[in-house]
């Protein structure tokens, strides 16, 4: 998993607007690599701040969240590149960017950001889900956003970090706060 600080560093060092938009969008909605490459411009619902994922794993459609921050970058990218069929077009006309290219973009950004651990672009999805959970979002919502059929799949994100445990206040402290010991 990547910490929020590591995700920020990755995004900060990514200066190519297409690469930045792609990585931000992946993290913004917890997208799989195969989903980001097949997005079409019309799948971005700026009005409702949603991303429509069509025919994902298990041939299911779903909606996931679209951050306001990524929308700003997406608009800059869109005006510069004017994508037609695919939101992130590949080198060949009419083709989308490849999953291998997405992995290479992510790997390069990690190197520039000084991330030493072994990670892949899928870690943006894992980190997104973990950060939502740490932020208090119910596991059932996360399951829906990620498009998991089974809650068991989503439960892998329930691993608790030491930092999360350290933030929990003991009930004893809340009882005795008003008293001097």
C-alpha cells in the first residue's frame, strides 16, 4: 500500500498532463488498470462527480467517485489532447493506451518520487480503498465503489495500520478525562 503522502509525491513529480490526469483518475476512483485504459470521454460525469465504468470485471457496469481536483487536471488534459474515442488514446490512431504503458508511467513516477518499495499501478486502487476505510467510509460503500461482487474481496482492506490503532482513544481515558488521577 502507498501512504497518502506517497500518492501525493507520485502525483507531484508527474509533470506530463496526460500522465498526471491518468494517475489522478486511477486514484480518484480506485480504478483498475484495465478500466482506466478503456474509459471514454463520455464516461466522465462532471455534473454528478462520477466515473461510469462499463463492462468491468464480470462484465458489470458501475459508478465510482470523481474528485473535483482531478476534474481540473482532466479539463486541461482534454483541451490539450482533444481525445476522441478513448479518454487516454494510444500511439496508434483509434486505439487506447495499453496497460503496459500505464504500468510504465506509474513505475517512472514512483522512481522520480523516490518510492523504493515494489509497487504496481494497482497499488493506487488498493491505497484508494484503504484510505477510504481509514477515513471512516463504510465497507459496503467501498465494495460498491470498487465493484466487488463479494464482501470477502473488499475485506482485504480491513488490515489496520499501527497509525490507525494509535488514533483510537481508550474508553478509560474518556471516562477519566474529567478526573485527575
